[in-house]
C-alpha cells in the first residue's frame, strides 16, 4: 500500500509518544491547560506543569472545580499567571439557579387594583 502524499511529499506518521519525547529532548516542558471555576471570583485559565490533587482559586484560595482543556508543550516558565476569563455570576442569578422553580407558576401579569372586586359593606 502506498503512503498518502501531499503535493508530492510523503507524510510519515509519527506517534504522539515519539513527538512528546522529541519535544522534551529539545527543552520543552509539558503544560496542562485548565479552566478553574470559582463561585466567588469567576473562571480562570491556568497553565500548570502537571495535574494536582486539589486546585485553589488564585484570589480566595478556596478549593475549586476545574475543566481540563488541553495538554501541550512550552519553553516558557511554568506555572503561567492565571487569566480571568469570565466574571462571577451576580448573586441574584446564582440564587435563581439554585431555587426550586418547579412549584412556582410562570410569571403572570398582576391585575391592577382598580379591577379587583372588593367586598361591599351591607347597610
């Protein structure tokens, strides 16, 4: 079977492990890109050299949830400075998300007071 060609050049396929070892030999460091989710301060993008047991907010130092974005390589010094991606949600929005809204009725317009029947005193 022939190898695929692009503009007349043969493309040898290299494994990710082989590429990783080659980059490490050239002085690159492994970097793990994360989004750190702090309920009080928002979402930060971090670049760390390795996974950790716990991840802490760079502002309040509370334990936070993370989402791993990617793994790559860099020659820059690690860890990278945290970068604020999204500001935290307003408190009223967090309360609304956490509220049990199933039992509540859908928003209905309030009837003006002049149309509400009032009891009339018998004379």
